[in-house]
C-alpha cells in the first residue's frame, strides 16, 4: 500500500510539475454580516472584503455576476497570474503575479501600488498564493521565496516571516477567530503564525511524514475551530487550534482510496459535513469526526474545490465534467442531480453568484458562465490558461487572472442607446426603425401597452420581442391587436452582451381593415311603427369581418331610416342601410354599409289608443291596461263613451251603446276591440261608481247667551247651519234641534249643548251621521257682570279701567312689545320698518271702552295707523263703566334699513330651509323683519301666506273688492294681495263672511289654497299617502294628495301630514318654491 501511494505521488509530481493550482473563493452570500454559516469559523477577517481563499469556503458570492461579458479593462503584469484576486472593502483589488509582485489596483484597473517579495535561491520567485485580508486591513500572502508577508493597505511591509528553506508558500493563508494565520508550505509543513504587530511569530508547526511530503491545498477552518488541510499522498488532516508546540498532533486523519493527491481545499457545509475532492476522481463526504458518509467516483481527476450553492447543492468540477449533487445521499446509491460535459482540464475552483450562476476558468484560456442546470451561458477568452478562481465585485464585475499575465475585469461596458427611433402603424403591425449605434453588434426590441409608457429603468414591465440577436436597424412587429396602443423601445447590445439603456419610448396603434359586414336576420314588425319607433327595434351593433383576422367584432351602426322607402302603414318588405360607426383604428376603404331587411306585417293590433268619457280623455289611460275604475258625482246621471283604436284599420264597439245611464252605485261598461286581420280581440272594462256628495265638516254656530230664567221655547237657535261638502263647496242646510244635553233648565245657570239633525237634500250623504251642535249659556242672575259673557251686566257700576290684552301688527306679524304686556304696565315700545300698523286692544271689563288717540277702538274692528320714520307715539285711554280712566302709552319706532348684507337674515344659517329661503328672497316673494330676522319656525298667518302666494304667482291687477266682514282688519300691506287672490278664486273666506287675516293658517288650508292656485282636478274620494290620512278632512284629501304627488308638500316626522297644525314660515316658503319649480 505504501508503494502504491509513493508511485501515485511520483506520477502526480511529474504530470503536474509545471502546473500550480491556486484554490480561490469569494465572499459569502449572506447579506448581513457575511458569515458563511455554521460550517465555518468567522475568523478575524475583513468581512466587508471579497476574498476567494479567506472565510467563504462555500465559494458563494453575495453579489450577482454581470450578464454582460465584455472586457471592461485588463491589467498587464510581467508574469503569469495564478493568484486569485481579493477585493478590499474600499474596492481595492489585490492580486499576485509570477513576476514576484503583489499588485493593488483600483476598480477601474489603475495601479495604486505594487509590492515586491524578497527573492529566492530558485531564481525569480513569484506569488502563487491568493491574498487574505485581515480585519484591520492587513494583506497576508505567501511567496515562492519561503516567506509569508503581512502588508499594510498602503503597500508598505508590516512584517515578513521566513517559514521554510527553499519552499514555495503557494497555498493561501487562513485566519482563525483569534487572528492566528494558518498556512502550508510545499515541503509538507503546516504552520500556525501569530501576528504580533511588528513581527510574525510561529506558534507551532507540523511536518507531515510521507515519501514525498507536499501540501498544495489551502487550509480551511471549521466552526468548532478545527483546521483541515490535505497533502499529496491523499491524506486529510484535522488539527485543533490549540497545540503543544513541542508535540503537535492531528485530531484525526482520513486517507483517500488510492492515496492520490489532494490539491483542492475541502468545502464544509452548514452542518459541518466535509466535502473533499481528490486526484483519484472521487468526491469524499465526511462527517466532522472524519467518518466517510458517502463517496462518488467520477472516474476523472478532481483538482478543484467543491462549491456549495445557497440551496445546498454541491457542485464538483472534474477535468472533463461538471456535477451537481443533493447534499443528502444514500451511501450505496450515490447519483448526481445532473452532469454536463465540460471537456477542458480544470484546476481552478468555480464560484457561484447570488443567482446560482457558476463561473470557472479552464486550461483552454476561457472563463465560462454556467447556470444552475449545467447550461453554458457565455464564455470569455483570455490569452492563457486560467488556474485561479474568479472574484465578483459589488457591481457584478468579474475579476480573473490568466497565464497571459493579465488580470481581466469582465462585465457591463457603456454603450449608447439607439436614437431617432420611429414607429409606423400598419395593419395589425408596427414598423420600427432607428439609427446605427457604434459598438453595437445587435439590438433588442421591447414592447409594452398602456396609455403611458412604463419606466424604461424597470424592464419588468417591458416584454422582449426578439429571442435571437437582431443585426438590422429595422423590425416589423406583427400579429398585434388593432386599436391597442403599443409602446416600443430599442436597446443596443455588444458582443459581450453589454446593454444600453432603453431608447426613448415611441408609440403606435395598429389598425385593421374591414372586409365585409355580416348579414342580419330579417326584422318582422307590425304596422304603424313610426320611423322614430322603428329605431328602437333596430340592432345597435353589427358584426364585421376584418382582413387577416378571425375575430368578428361588433361595431355600432347609424341606421338611415329617413333615406329609405319605409312606410309604417303599408305592409311589405323594405331595405334599410346603416353607416358603420367604426373606431379610428378600423379602416373602411370600400365604404361598406350594414343592410337590414324589414318586413311590415299585416295589422294585428286590437288595442285602443284612447277612451273618452263625455268627450274628455280618460286619465291615466294605457293601451295595455284593460280595466279601469272611475268615480263620478251624483250629478252625473249618464255618460257617453267613445274610443279610438291604435290601428285605424281595427274596429271597436261599446257594448250596449255609447251612451249609458248611470245608476247610483256601481255601473259596468265594456268596449270590444277587433284587429284588422280579425285574429286579435281585446275587451276594455269600465267600472263607474256614481257617488253622493258627502259632508266633511259642519260650521258650528257661535255660542248663545240667554238671561237667567229664559224658557226653552224662548231660546233662539239658528234654523240652519253651513256644511262643507267633499267637493269643497259650502251649503246651508236646515236643522231640526231635537236634543239638549244636559236637560235644559232656564233657572239653572250653565252651558247646554243643543244637538240637531241635518235636513239634507237627496244628493248629499252623511255616512258619519254628523249632527249640528250649538252651545247655549244661561247666565247666573247673581253674576251677570262676569267678563265671560258679552251680554252680562252687573247690579253695580264697574270701575275696572285696565287692558286685558294689547297686540300690535305690521306686515302680517305681531310685533314684540318692550316690555311684555301686563295690565298694570302703562308704557311700551316696539320697533318696525313697516309703513302701517294695526292695533288690537281688549278691555278687562266688557263695559269698559278703549280709545286710541281719541278714536273708539271697536272690539271687532282693529284700527290701522300710518307711520312716519322715527318715533310715533300713541295713547290708549281705557274708560271704565263708572267713568274711571287709565292711560297706556305706545311708542312705535319706525326704522329704515341703510344697507344689505350677503346673508339677509341673522337666524337662518344652518336651518334646513336656508337655501330655499335665499332662493325665495331672490325671487322676491318673501321678506324678513326689521330686526334682521326671518323667524323660519314662526307660524304663518292667513294674510302672510296670501301675500307670499300672490307674490310667488305674480298676480296682477287690483283684484276684487273685499267684502269680508273683517276686511278692515286686513293690513294695508296685505289688502291688494288678498284682493288678487279672491279674484283668482284662491281664497273665499269663512261661512260667517270673515277672512280672519291674523289667524294662523293650518297646513290643510294652505294645501287647499295651493291646489286652487294650480287649478288641479281633484278626486273627491281620494286617500292620501300619509300615515295620518284619517285625520285629514275628506273635503281636503283630494287637494293634499294632488300636491303631494307633485312633490310640493311633505309630511313631518313618521310621514304624518298633521293637517290641523299651523304651517311655519319655512314650510310655506319651501312649498311655494316647489310650486314654482314644477
């Protein structure tokens, strides 16, 4: 066995004497602190540096190599470059040469300095060792002159240490966590060196015992601190870092199968597994105790270090093949994931970049890029063999040395982007052209879609179009979609795949050409469909055929019915043409049109177009509704029914004749319609209910006061009362008084309710049996002076000379007294801008009289006074029955507005009706009060609302003469508006002949006035859509429902109409605006 080992050793020496291998490595792939994993000790390195033979024994780069492989620059030394480059954190590149110098270069290839080694008895010594960079920046490198050198980053010598005699220090040094430098020499000695600052000191050394002791493998340090190194007799040694200098021993050794040389450094996985290649062609996989786990016989020498990818894949390069293995293998069935023929002798160790791309140099002078599937992506040829590992810079530049004496920088070079790119749209195609770019060997075309081009710096949004290199400066892009906006950009590409920025994007929208219009199915329609109606039946789109397209898109069509001979009243066949409504990207050079055959069928319509009752068109008639319910008043005892057919050729008959006599209650009338072709028959049914008029309200007579001891037969109750019917008419009916509650007794003072039965005409109905009522009050003989009875008297003369109330009115609004009224307060002030005002005063005692400035103030007739600007003073004298007098003084200050503001009222901001009020002010039919307020929530009087309504309707003229019993209580500001409303039939007053201008108007009264103003046709039996419909008087429901449907009136909370509540000024304003807007 020993002889076999010696023979193999001698054979290896002779075969490879002229070949010296450097085992290189690059920075770890981890992005944080760049530690290499659990399989390695961190070491006292410059972790920011990129060092092939330092701490990254997996040969993983944390950077991605450039996809371009142009030569950026080369640096010429005077000897072969067999040393793997190392890159410092500042970008300085360190590399050794056989000319005996260590070079420091900038990233652009400029020399910063060079360091010459000492020399050797061998002649001209070189540097085969790859440099390692310590944490403090010190560069450690071995020379072929037996020295290990420590060099400052500025190129000056820190120290040198001779570690042998006539030996090459060609393996690269490794640095332990404590800074110990481990290095082997080719005489078979393994050294542990301490950097003591100014000097290097050997801590211990181990000389292997072999026939031909030689170590060319660089050491590697495991996570537990053990150091592994292999020799030329196929033995792997494991050393503990702490050794007795006088008795250094390996922890364990592993002997390979044949004893062939171990030229490469082992690789260590994250779990501590050791991967070892041997010249005997085997890959050995050991655990951390040196036990063989599995082995693969490649039957081809392995001179390079295994490489471990970031996914755990182990890559092995033999002299002729590249293998990829999964990290876990069955010992008795080892097989690679894949292998690739790679027939060039290889001593250089591959490196793998962050994307899984492997880079390896061979003896054929080429550096190859091989992807993780074993495919060669590119190659770069140098002038000599490559036996060292490459290094990848942060920018993706790949640095590698060659036997031709050069260090090469390979990667992306600058190249100009193409200019003057043009895009010309064609039929489903775009023709691109651009100017020649110098240094470009080909061009790449990119495409995108959208209204705007994507960012040209981000190619992920651009689609490459040409898989093969394009040499020309033009390109036809075809099979595009018509109407789509395409963006194009061109990229210049060098022979080494350096790529320019994308050119400025250009756009074009391809078009398509119309070849034919597809036929349409014949349209069959009935007669009497007008040209306008026919358009609704015609298709809005037709499908077309395009040249060179299988797609048959739908496009719009503009039918030219007017230009056709279509006759809706004549059956037959007609052709209608239509112009195609094409998008701009569809061309129609032959001016093709759509054509449609329309067939008018014989008339089959058996419907009516209208029904007339007594000459008036039936409301809400719909030809497709065949049943109608009508209600007519009692006064209508017969109707005449006529109709018109939708098709003039059709016929109809009113069964029983067109004139029908109506009975009280339900009546039925049928109209039969037969189509022209007698194939269709329809019957319309009219159900008419003839109704009586119905009482909705009885106007209660005023209370009657009778003296004490008045007999029943002497009580004068009215013979008739006024009632309101559901058609809003008021009639007088006789009353039979037949009940008194309680039983009448003229000698018992108190209130008696007289109840009477109405004597109604036959055409008036009283379904609720409403009865007439009047109150009769028998006065107390002992208290006839009580103010509760206008007829009362007292046995003694009263001296009460006080007012019980005082009201001042202007512009339909009661003004605020200052201070508030009290009978014992005698001086008051009010403010107004009105020109006229009305006084209403009541004495506390019925026998007292009230005078205003000497004029007797009637109880029923207020006094109107003109005002002047400034102070107006009025004196009220109350004269008691015994002549006692008391005076009240009223000062009315009339103010004149001096300016207007953009917001006319101070109290409407934020109110729900603010916008309506502002619009009403603009229209001029509402105004506010002198104090600048509008008082939107105040109730409206009958006079105020009449003025607002007249203003909104812009009633003209002087109107009718006012004959109301209380017309003198209508203020001058309202008289003309009330007179105009009377003339227009909007107001007619109460049954007692009064108008009651200062009474607050109810919501139901306001609805009735608006309905009259609009002259609406009212349904006497209507019901409303409000929740409190039952509370609305029947006589008013027609009006309320009519203006509700018009959107003039809304309900309050819970959709209640609350008919008897007063309307606010805001509600009145809104309703009048809606009236104007309809």
